[in-house]
C-alpha cells in the first residue's frame, strides 16, 4: 500500500471511530462500567486492536417489529432477529398477549403445564414427527437427541460434519484440522476433554466420501447429526447427499438426527425435513418455535422418543412403559411462558400455512438477486447467499487470499461497524428476514450495503 493511501486510510479510520463513539456514547460507557463484573465473550468476540475504541456491543433499550432502539436513542433495522428467533419481528401482539395471559395465571413449574400436550401435538402435526419432549435450549435438545440415539442403538459413536454448529455441549465441540499434514479431529476449545474424540467422527459435509466413511463405521455409529443447511455455508444445500445419507443410515440402523434449530418452522412449516422431502429419525428445534422465550424441542419417531418415558401405555389394561429409558431432566423444561409463546407461534404458523414462508423466502431471494447484480456489475468480489429467509455475505476466495487475514478481518469488521453506524444490525456476515420487515426496510438494507462497501 502506498504511504499516501495508508495515511488516507488511517485518517478515515480515526474519523469513523470518532463519529461512531459520538453516536453510541452510552453503549460504550455501559460496556466499560460492567466489564469488571460481567464475563462476556460476546463483547470480547468483537475485539480488534485497531478498532479497540469501538469494540463494544450496542446496548438495546426497546424493540418492536423489525426495529430496535439503543440506549442513545438510535434506531436500527434489525436483521439479527434474535439469531433467527424472531420470525415475526420483535414483540408481535399475538405472542405478547399469550405471554401476558400466562403471566397473569402464574409461572408454576412443579405441576404439569395445562397446554403442553397441545403444543406437542401441534409440533407433531407440523413436523410429521410422532412424539416430542421439551428442553430449554437448542444445546440441551441436541445433547438429549444424541443420548436417545445412543440408548436405542446401544452404540456410542456419532458422526457430524465440519462447519456445522450444534450448540455448546462438549460432545459436539470438535473439529477436523490438518495437523502435520494429516487430518485430525481435535477439541474445538480448551476445557473440552480429548477423550470425547474417540466417540465422534467429523466428516466433510456434502462430500460422497463421507458416506463411504459412515458405511465403514456403520456398526459403531449411534447417530449421524446433520445441520441440513449450515448457517456458515448457506450455498451448500446437498439434497442428493442427504437422500443418500438417509438411505445409508436406515440400512445401518443409525439414527439420522436433523438439527433444525435454524431451519425449523422457518424454511417450511415442516422445516428442512419437509423442504428436502427427507424423514429424519430425530429432529431438534428451538429459536422460532419459542417466540422469543427460551426453548428446545426434541422430536422424533416413537421408537426413539420412547427412551424418554418408556413409551405409550393406557389405563384400564395391563400395558406399562416398556421401552428402555435414559435420563432426561431440567427444572425449567416445559416452562409455562415458553409453552404459551410456543402455542401461539404454532397456531399462527398453522393458520397461515406454507404461504408465510414462501413469501418470506421469495422476498429474501429478491433481496439477494438485487444485491448480487449490483456486486456483479461493479465486479465486487462479494456474493450474498441465502437459504429461505436466512442470508449471508461471502467474499470470493481469490479476494480473501489477496490480502492477509488480519486486514481481511479488519475490512469485514469495518463494513459491519459501518452498517451499524448507519442503522443496520447484522449477525456478523448476514441476517434473517422476518415478516415484520417491509419492502422499505429491505430497500434500506440494500442502499446501506451499497453505500458502505
Ligand atoms: C444449528 C444450531 N444448532 C444448535 C444451536 C444451539 O442452540 P442454543 O443456542 O439454543 O443452545 C444453534 C444456535 O445457534 C444452532 O444454530
């Protein structure tokens, strides 16, 4: 870089930081004030030395529809949407009312929820699964689905795929890395015991060779865990691979687990299973279905779900819960507020049918088409990928390798902060469209991305 260009860049950065600090003064103050007491990796994940003075999260005060206001009174169009939770925008009246009504009744945890059966039945109806259990987060749902699969198959090993995210339970926090020229599976972070690795195979998603590896290990595998379309790689939507995986797991007596935390109820009322026309043995849900309340759902074929309670039985005859059971618990499972919110979400989805998702998916694809043609016309090495109403920006590999990774990260962070400065909240490299976003909001996103680049 010429020294003149460097000086211009430095000057730009200095001025941008000043303006950003002025606009979000209170967020910065709060961040400093709470740091001694709050251990917060969300705040530290934004840290970058050149951008240290703007390395703080925006502090939210109020939200409604697709808008969010921070503690300095700045208005944002929110495309983070609770990391995929808020399919209907923030605080939609029908969910708010359901939560208020339940709050009035009380938050009793020690007895059965009056509406849990209705919620379970609605999930079964929409997803075509046979039985359902509730946890509080997606991570717990995944952990439980794996435990169920191990119980029913009497096997320990699971297979999962690189670049998938399945929450923060030790058993899935592993990754494949090339170490000294050979591919190795390693724990993803300190504190994860390496002995977990003996029970996890990490494979490449969409690669037919992964199917061969699964076949070679079929007698050891309890489950194959799959995020049908990875949030980190939205363009990879390998229907045929999934179909083959379904056949292979069926033949090998291996549980196929669909992690539908993001795709569930968003891509289609029946999630990725319905979208790809594939029946999994177990599927996990969360996010959208909780309507903003913490929830995790484990759903599946009765033969698997019976490991929770021993299976179906009736009064008045000699039936009893016969299936082999594993351990499952949680103080807050079937939380009354989460159940009330979930019932209102599911009824809403049922009333609208697939047209709700179809419309949202179409609007996302229009958004992507418009931005992509802008990028192409200007030969910008950026692309917007999408799956239903989830979208993400990717840069072409030739572009990323033309600079070192530190400047590439810095450039990406700068675009991110620039968008924030201009009132657009994104989830790192992309976002979620909700039914609350208007055509005007989408136009604003398009315009702001164009201006910021
Ligand atoms: C695909 C997927 N699985 C599991 C999880 C974990 O869910 P939770 O954060 O509710 O524990 C997430 C969270 O983002 C996810 O995206």
